[in-house]
C-alpha cells in the first residue's frame, strides 16, 4: 500500500517536472543561449558566441522604448488597480447567489480571442465609431474625438484586456478576508478611510501584488494592441521583439531583449519576495 | 450607581424569512455581568450585534445610558466588542493592535503609550508588546483582544463567545480572570456563550435564549433552582421530569401521583386540581437509599427503583435508577462523612426520595 502510494507520488512529480522541463525551462534556456549568438541572414543564427546583442541595447533609442513601455505598464497597472479593487470588493461582498454570475461576467471576455476584442475596441474608438457617435448624438461634443491611434487608445486597450487579471486575484484575496477584521476596526472607532488604509490594504496586499504583477508583465510585452490601437506610431518593447523576430530577422537581438525583460521581472519578484513573509506568499497562491 | 446602562425595548430582527429574534425587551444595569446563554441559532449573537450596532433592529428601540442609539453606527456607540475569533489585525504588533482604537480617536501618542502599556500590564502581556498575533498562544491572543477593547474605556464590553476556542483548563483560568477584570474595571460585561457552566459561574444574571425568544432572565441561582419553563430546566443542568395530573389541592399543597405513589407537594403557584403539571427534580436533590438503610415504614413517600448504572465522577457518584414504570432518573450522590456507604451496584433495589419543596412544578407545556 505504502509502496504504491510512493510510486504514484514519484510518477506524478516526474510528470510535472517533465512538463515544466519541456515547455517552460527549455524555451527559456534556448532563448538565453540564442541571445549570445550572432545573427545570420541565411540560417537563423550563427553559432559564434558574442556579447554584441547586449551592447547594441545600450543604444538610446532602445532605452526610450524601454521607458515608454514602463510608463505604459505602470499607468495600466495603476488604472486597473483603481477600477479593479472596488470591483473585486463589491463582487466578494455581494450575496453568494449573485457572486458567481458577476464572476462569470468578468471571465466571459476570455471566451473571445483578445485580438478580436481589440478590433472591437477599434470599432468603438474610431472617428466614426460607437463612442463618438454616442457623444455627438448626446451633444456633448461637436466634432469627433481623435482617440484611436493615440497613446490613450493603447492605454484603454491594455486596461480593458488585462482588467480581469487584476480583479481575479483581488477577488480571491478579499473573499477570503475575515469580515470580522473590518467589524473590529469599526468597533474600535475607525471610519471607512482609516479602515481602508490601515486594515484593508495591508491585509489584501498579496492580492494587490499578484494582480499588479499579472497586469504589469503582459503590458510590458504587449505588441498587437499598440500596433492596432496605437497605429504603430510608438514602438514598445513588445513591438521591438516582434520586429526583430518577424521583420528584421534578427533573432539574437530579439532574444537579448527578452532576456533583459525576464531579468527585470525577476528583480521585481525578488524585491517582493524579500519584503514579504511566508504567510503573505502562501495567501498569494 | 445602578442606573440602567442598556435597554432594549421591543427589539426584533429578521434575516430574510428567518426570525432571528422575536420582540424582546431587556434592561441591563450598570456594572452588571450579564450572560446571553443558548444553543447556536438561538438569537444570542443577534442580540449582541444589535447592541453593538452591526445589525439594525426591525422593530423597537435600543438605549445606551439613556440615549436612543437605534440609528447610530457601531463606531459612535461607545461600546467595544471582543470577537469570537478575536479578529486581531494580523499585520500589526500587539502594541499597535491595542493602540488602534486610541489612534482612531486622535489621542496624543504619549498618552496612547501610557494607556496601552497600562492595559498590557493588566492583562500580563507587557513583555509581548512587539509580537505579532500569530506568535501568541490562544490564551494570549484572547487577552490582547480584551485589552484592545478595554483600553478604549467603553461603558459596556461585549464578548462574543470569547472562550470557545480555548482548551478546558485555559478556559477555566480565563473565566476567573475575566470575572476579576470585570470587578476591577467596574464596567458592564455582556457575555455570549453556549456553555451553561460558564454562564452560571461568571454571571450576575443569565438570559436564557431559545429560537429567538428570551426564555428566562435571572440570577444563576434563579434560573437553576426556579426555572420558569421546561426548556430552561433541561438546558441548565440535568433535570428529572415527571409529567402528571394534579389530583387534589389543599392548604398550599397539591397531590400528584408519581410512579403509583401519592405525593403531597408544595403548591407555590396556586395550581388547581385536574391540571397537568411537570414535576422537576435535580439529580443532586434526589437521595438514594439502599434497602438495608431504611425501615419499611419509612418508604411510604419514597419511589422504588433498580440501579441501572453507576457512574463514578470523583466528587459524586451518579446513579441511573429505573423506576417501576420503566422511566429512568438520574441521581447524583455526594461523598460525605456521614454517608460512607456509596458503593451501589447495578440491579440493586433502592428507594429514592427528595426533600419536599426542592422540586419545581411547572404548568404543562405542549411539546412543539
């Protein structure tokens, strides 16, 4: 009996390791290796080791792309947090019979490809689109707003696309939160603002961080939303990588940028890890 | 000194279709230790939440210190609560937890420090001020929760089953500590529990609740010795209940037939013949006599029985005695100097009686 159980244990753990090894570690490893190779227009790469890909990145044009991406990712995360937190709070505190319906509504957009939903946003935002039509009809504006093909449109697109990733971890966190903490704060004379700042935010910090990471990281490397909604005027990191792979055919440079981004994310997670204790991290999972 | 601190007047509460509390009125005096006792779902926590302000009553008014607070939110009621799960803020130290209420009142940090350390000394936790709640034992967390509430100098402290998470010995200690703390602070405690022993040993008055009704409110002695309903008699301690008809009444006496014996009992409630009544006798009020302990003529007012089971409990021996009708009663015999013969054995024939007047007689209640 015991032998059987341990066989099952070894079997299932090895399957997980095999899966991770093939589908997660190998691609990362290949990316890492490629970033130290030389680009070649005939075959994809030449097996000549070089650091040139990284030194190329010191170019100030790349640096401004990095800044721009950071700016977009940061604003997108903050906006998602501002919209997502009350949203998650209301769902988590609503009656249980409404709760699953509300959660379903958050998840439904995932049933359609993100690319198609981005086209839908174009239809809403364009000069003769739904939004302008509505505003004109209501007499709020007298000429169409030029939102599409601006940074604003990219931001709207990213927020729309990634909002569920903010809401879901926050929801899980708030839902688990013992109501009596909030009652205790009230009992001790705290107004809603104090309760929010001193109790609610610290206790839901794992959810806030999880949501922020899940929004921040994809925004950094988002490529089709800037292309479709931003009109490819502003190149972001995602576009840059895509461009290196698909247009410039410079895989080593593309992988070098990817490695840098991965390092960036790694540092973020490390900082969080250092500043959290075991319990916080457990509640994150 | 003994003015009314809390008054509930005709208060009731419904949750959806569920009547959690039927119209109830209570008056609680200043400095009283009052316990709301009942099984889960009896409405005791509802009463507490109505007083604290976390729920609003559907009908009735709530007065605290003479002021109508029915529509006031919890933070404006000058009460504090010790929650069942303690609800200590896990991200704050013991000190910050206790200081939380004072900081909300914008009291100077110097004054806060003095008051927090004072109260931590009172609950013997001054050494642990910088610990986080999860580094404390259950009993210590309990004391932090009490300190956090009491430091705000509430006029009434509400305690929602604060001892239920502790193990037996610790619970005993905390009962004594709580009672001492209440005497020292001189403030009113409203304590909710489902443990009848806890309720009896700590309270000045006990309110026994059942299915949203308050069955009886009285001193522990009252509710134990003079229960006003079968429910209370059964809930508080053990009770042997005989249901029978009054045969006749004379001179403050009523005559009933129990197990074929006619017994004349005190008629304290002016009951009349032909009434169905419940005669209730506590196990410790029943005396069990061995056949060779008494003379046959002494058994006139005694009930015959056979010992079914002997349960040795240390300070008492509990006997389950089967009467001729098959009814089983519980008798608790204390060890004492005069009566050394307590070695009953099963199937032994015995006689049982009780001191006349120690029984409680209640009008018949329909079983719902």
